[in-house]
C-alpha cells in the first residue's frame, strides 16, 4: 500500500473526528482542553514535538519536489496533522 493511500485512510476519519470536535467545543475549545492538567500539557507538547519532526521531513521533501513548503508549514500550525496528511495525499507519484 502506498504512502498516499495510507495518508488518505487516516485523513478521512480524522477529518470527521475533527469536524465533530469543532462542532462540539470549537477551535479554541480543542486547545483549551489541554491546559487544565499536566497530562493535557504533556499530550499537547508531544503533538508539537511530533509535528516539528514531521515538518523537518516535509520541508526538504517539498523543496526537492518543486513544491512550496510554506503553505504546509502554516497549515500544520493551524490544523495539526491535517496539513501533512493532505501534503502526502496530494504528492505526485514517482
């Protein structure tokens, strides 16, 4: 199975979960949930570390393939994993 297919299989249900969360608590509510306990801070920090690692691969990959990495970086800051998953789904097959 290709990376693109795996990303698509993860993206579709994750978009549904994200939409549900946005409708339930809103964008700020998703972030606010993590600030009330040390466990929340740990999960949020882990997400930030993981996304920085993803971007450390995505940026050079995008440049090597003639794609502008900055929309994906900005998208990652606002949507978390959605932007890198979309990057993989929209990547050209080699």
